[in-house]
């Protein structure tokens, strides 16, 4: 039998080779607990491995959250569904399960400003990250800039390919600024490239019927919508802006509005 020091060195070496630092950090304490509690060898091994798995998952979430470039942290738990009575709870719960991501399905959130499109987009993105998927968020303008830069240097195909490593791309605010022909073409290429390959989550203040105005061309818009919605959940949010609701309530003399002012922006 090797002595304890040899074993400790051997475990440290093996954990390094496996890139499993949580094993190094926890095996001794867990061994102590195991001896005291009379765990079987199997129970001890399972406990050590579980710590390592938990550590890796937490790291993965941290890394993917940093890489997603969300403009703010908005969660589904913080989303007040009572403000969206028409929004189907079962549809939202289904989306929160993120089955659409491995299936390369899309989500489209439509509705006027302030109804929570960006909030929901980020919240679903965070769910996807916790489900183990990598996500990248940007505004439509940001995406166009990124693609135009790649295109200008002849790297558009490479950039589109690189984006494949993100299982979910979020394109926020389609329609706030109309696209010129070049931008519309780049956007079309992005949507085509993702079709049945990777998920898109798109938000827009414009109903599909007006996407021709965004892209300056009804045919291009129709072709894009066709690909986007073929495997998609399209949700239309309605109602008043959540941003101005507190101000409205204050004007209407609702005293509870003041406490809410601090929790919304
Ligand atoms: P949109 O993208 O549709 O213009 P946002 O998602 O930016 O709207 O929402 C505006 C603000 O109101 C954000 O701070 C958001 O967190 C908040 N908000 C909107 N709808 C809700 C809601 N139903 N529950 C909680 N917060 C909401
Ligand atoms: Mg928004």
C-alpha cells in the first residue's frame, strides 16, 4: 500500500491531468467525512465526482454569461406575467425549458416599445446558458456592424461559420433603424445561415407586415420571415410600456407606485 503522502501526490497529479481542480480541493475533506460517516467507497467516489461536476457547471455558466454580452441581467423570475395577460404561460414555460435550442428553433418577440421584449430575450438567453448552451446577444445594428466588418475584409463566410459555436444568437431591436440594401443583404445571410442549424431569438417593434419597410424590399423581407418562422414560436407582447407605467401610476395618485419606482428602470 502506498502511504498517504504518495496517495496525495498521486491524486493531485491525476486531478491536474484531468483538469479537475475541485477534486484536489475537496477529496481530503470528503475522505474525512466519509470515514466519520462510514460511507462506502462508491459513495465517496460519487461525492468527489459530484463536486467536480458542480464546479465545472458553475464555471461554464460563468464563462458563458460573460461571453453572451447581455446589456443587463434580466430574469424570467423577475418578469411580471400579470402585466402580459395575453401571454400564454404554457408557451413561456415551454420556451424556458429551452428545448428549442438543440432543435435549432427560433423565437420571435414582437410588440411596441417597453413591453418587455428585451427583458424576455435576455431571460430566455440566461435559461439557455444554464441549460448548457452558448449564447451571443447584440442589437440588430450591432450584428450588422459585426457582419459588415467581416464582409469588408472578405471574412463573412468565416464569421458566419464561427457564429455556429453559439447555439443561440439574440438579435434585439430589429426595425428601430431601417436597413440599407447592404445591411438587409447581410442580415438575410445571417438568417439563412442559421436556418435549421442554430437558433435565433429576434425582437422587433414592427409586426411582420411592416418588415418590408425595415429591409426596404418586400421580397427580401418575405424570404427572411419565411426562414425565421418555419420552426419558431412567435409571441406578440401587448399593452403599455412598463417603463412609463410607474410615472403614469404616480400621476394617477397610486401611492404604491413609489416603491415600484426603485425596482424598475
Ligand atoms: P422592450 O424591449 O419591449 O422595449 P424592455 O424589455 O426593455 O422593453 O422593458 C423595459 C423595462 O421594463 C425593462 O427595465 C424591463 O425589465 C421592464 N419590464 C418590461 N416588462 C416587464 C414585465 N412584464 N415584468 C417586469 N419588468 C418588465
Ligand atoms: Mg428592447
